[in-house]
C-alpha cells in the first residue's frame, strides 16, 4: 500500500512537471532575428574574454571538465571555445524553446570550471529570465532554478560582478537569479491574465455583435410580415374590385372602368411593395410566430398620425403635429415606416423623458419625405428600464428597405431628436 502511494506521488509529480499552460510560443521572425543577433554579439564579447583570460583560468582549475582537458594550449583553447559556443548559441532560440535553452545553459554551466564561469553566468541570467517569461511549463521552470543556482554556486571570482565587500561573492548568483526569476514569473502571470481579459472582452464583443445580428434578423422578419399584410391587402382589394367589375360588366360600363382603374392602382402598389421587400420575404420568420396572412386590414400610415398624437396627449405628454409641403399619397410601406418612426420616437419620449413636450414634423418634399420628432428632455419614467434597445434597430432596418436613413441624437438645447429621411419618386 505504501509503495502504491509513493508511486502515485511520483506519477502526480511527473504530471505536474509536464503540465503546460499553453502551446510553445511562436515568436515572429523579427524576434527570432533579434535573438540571433543578441546571441551572436554577446558570444563574440565573451569569446574574446575566454581566449584572453579563460584559457589560463581553465588550465589551473581543478573542477568541472578541466581535469579531462588535454594539457596542450591548443586543446585547452578549443575546450574554452566549445564551452562558449554551447553556452551562447542556444540563446538564438531562447523564445522559441525557452525551457530547453535553460536546461542546456544549466548543463554547460555545471561543467564549466568555477574560475571561468564568467563565460556562462550571463547566459544563465538571460536563459532564466526568458524561461520564466515565455515557457508554458511553469512548474518545470521553477524547479529548474535550484539546479541553475547549484551550477553557479561555486562562483568566487570577484570579476564576475562588482558587489559590496560585505556580501560574499558566492551569494551573487542567489542575489541575481532568484529575484530575476520571481520578477519574470510575475510578468508572465500578468501577461497571461491580460491575455485572458482581452479574450473575455473579445468574446463579449462577439456575443454582443451576434445579439445585434439576431435582433436585426428578427426585426427584418417582423417587418416582412407587416409589409406582407400591406401587399395582401392590396391584392385582396384587387380581387374584390375584379369581382365587382365582372358583376357589372354588361350593365354598368362606367363602374367597370372605375373598378379596373382601382385594380390597376392596387396592382402597381403591390408590385412596388414586392420589389422593396423581396429580400426580406425570403428570410425565415421567428420561431413560433403566427402567419399574418389572415389579417387583411391595412396597417396604419401617415393619415393616422392625428389619432396617434391624440393618444399620446391623453397619456399626459404635450405633443404638436405640424405638416409642411403638399401632402400626397405614398406607397403603403413608406407610410407605414414613417408612422412607426413617429410611434417609436413618442414612445421613447414617454419612457425616457417624463415631463417633456414633443413636436412632430412631417415635411413632404419634392423628392423626399422628412419625419422629425423632437422632445425637450426630461427624467426617465417608470417604464424606462423595460426597453430592449431594438426599437431603433427596427426603424433603421425598416427605412433601409426604401433607401431611407435614420438620424438620432441629443439636441444642443436639450432633449432628443429623431429624424427620418425617405427618398420619394418624383411625380
């Protein structure tokens, strides 16, 4: 039972060392070039030091691989150059394989004689920092720090670093590497958390965009059903007029002519609506929505603005209605869209500007229809929190069917303004 427990602990410890917080880093080419240039530059500097002073230090050393080196000058110089290359060449890939580079530099440091460890110490510092910042194997990286300290633990060369005389030089690696690793690990943790926060923000943004897309699709489907009612009403009127014309065809030619003209007008209106809504009618309606084909009554239009304004006045909000230009018959869909703009704007005034007064302006231009609703501003009403923000989305989608635009914003004098512009065919 005890052996099983020890085996389980060893297995858990091995799994902890192998645990990765993510894939190996994929540094850009610019970073790889920078690392290669850095490693080459520092290698040349340390190589000059190694050939200048390292040969003598290795010749008299009694630790590391010094006892195994050939006694000739050439053999010792070759070994020193090999140590320098092995310590600094891996740094060219320090950000691509940070933990492997750290282990390689640690191994080279461990076999370097203490008197010559200046050759490898600075490589150890760079490798330790890089592994702490970039390696996804956090546990293995932290467990490698004691081995790196042991490999550098015999440094007594005062030329390695300049420190106070009250601090023994054997503690220099501990004083440099431990704070460096802790700081680098803290930076790594901060970077990971920042990346997670950015990922969460991006996911939230995508979710909001998807919600807006769904809202737009649902609004298009609702608009399509309403416009379908308009077209259905016109077709129904055509059927009724055709039946009437057939009935009086032989006895009342004048009434037959009037009926045919009415059929022609209704057909033109229906075709205009179909051209505008063909794209919308191909979309799927909301799940569970009942078809609207049974209701043959026309939808409200600009001719019913008076009753709409009267209802809002009765609710306690002062509203004025001003019509400019020459009123004329408009396609049912455009009239319905303009009516919905006024309806939505006045609803928002009642909800979000309690105590305000509103002014509705309908301007019939030569080539465009302009509908504006402006209020004087006020405090939010009791129903201000019940809105879902889809009203304006629906208005924009509705107007876009006819090439119209919607502009909303606060007024400089206070309050809010909603303006819709819809192009009209010239007579």
